[in-house]
């Protein structure tokens, strides 16, 4: 596996589980995600962060992991810190769940061949339960994470969808849970969607 990691065909998450690396991800999409996507999205993330007072991220899917390709930290003293460059299990993040929700069922099953997903606390969850949750995410057009990936952090994610209908990334807004209830995050969804739409329009 060390050879696969060296050539970027495999990576490990925080629990040392192996995930497909960027070199494999590019074959799934037919081409690597554009290298300038983070640069293109940065000013929109910065504007959203300034208006909301929250930390914002742009994330992409790598295997069953979620890659944080860019982000802007909130200027507030009590804020969510940057995770740019991190790869986290997609099913534990709002942006990752938004991206998983776009996959055909056959591709989702291929990412979790043992039909179970491991949660942050070490527990496991059946894939059928994740499927149900992703169905709700797909219908409502956004995903919430209420301390699912990290204690004291809540987040909402929406897809970045280009005009041909391809989801290329997700915009995530993350806040300390002490000041961000479920209702508060849902109220911010229109602003996050507007940011995702602006990125998609300028990407085309």
C-alpha cells in the first residue's frame, strides 16, 4: 500500500482506513477536477464568510472521502478553524453527504462494499440508513451536520451544480455549535446556495 500512496492511488483517513487517492478519483470523473476551482471559488467563500460570520469551505469527493480544497476562516474569535487540505470520511460531513447524494446507487455501494459506514465515535452504521438520509438530502438540496464530524461544530452544505447538471463540488458553511442551531443553519441555506450558484456560473 505504501507504493499506492506514494503514487496517489490510495490515501488514509484519520482512522488509518484506506481510501481511493486523487489518481483514482480522476478516472471516475473522466478528468481531474480543475486545479483552479479553489482559486475561482475563493472570493465567493470570502464574501459568504464575511456576511454570515462563519467559516466557509469548498469541498470535492475523493472516493468515499471529502477533500477540503479551499476555505475562509471567520474573523470572529470563537470560530471553526480551517481544514483546507484535509480528507475526512464523506458520510460524516455536510459537504460530503451532499456529494454522495448525487451518486447512482451502484456507485454508492461500490464505495462501501461491506455495507456499513464507520462514524467518528467508532460506532458503525448500516449503509441502508445512510441511503435513506442521502435520499432526504437529495430532495431538500442541502445537508446538515450537527456535531457529527467534530464536537462543538455544526455545518450545512449545498452542491455546486454546473449548467449541464454536473455536481463538481459543495460549498460548506461551518459554525461553533453554541451559536448555530438547526434552525439557524437552515435559515442560511439560501445564502449558501447563492454562493454555490455564483461559483458554478463562473466555472462554466
